[in-house]
């Protein structure tokens, strides 16, 4: 979490989510095309009432970035290419 940015969730909730949430979400999304015909999964975006969360596999773990709903489209358009470079 960036200093000075107020989170909608408690740090303990974020940590609990990151232990298993991204694994389920990316695993389910990957199984939509089990033969890989749509290509490799790049990221998953979950849309909540207050924010959007982008989840991408990076190395042996996952990167999650949350953005206020009002700014998510512009921010994700800017950062997704950078995130995908990390996953290559």
C-alpha cells in the first residue's frame, strides 16, 4: 500500500485475499480456454462498487493493483502494458 492512500479494506483483509484470491481468479480465467486458443492469460480485472482490482501473475506470485472506480479505465490503459512486461 502506498503511504497516504486510504484503503477501502483493512491490511489484514488484503493479506488474506492475496494468499488465495488471485490463485482462484486466474485459475478460473485460464480454464475458459483450456487449450490456449485465446492465448495466454495476461491479467484479470475484478470490478467492485468502489474500486477495480487488476491481478496479474508475476514470477511465482501475483501482483494486485486497485484503482478507484472513477479512474480505473485511464489508469489501467496506462499501466497494463507495463505490468505485462513484468509477466513476460
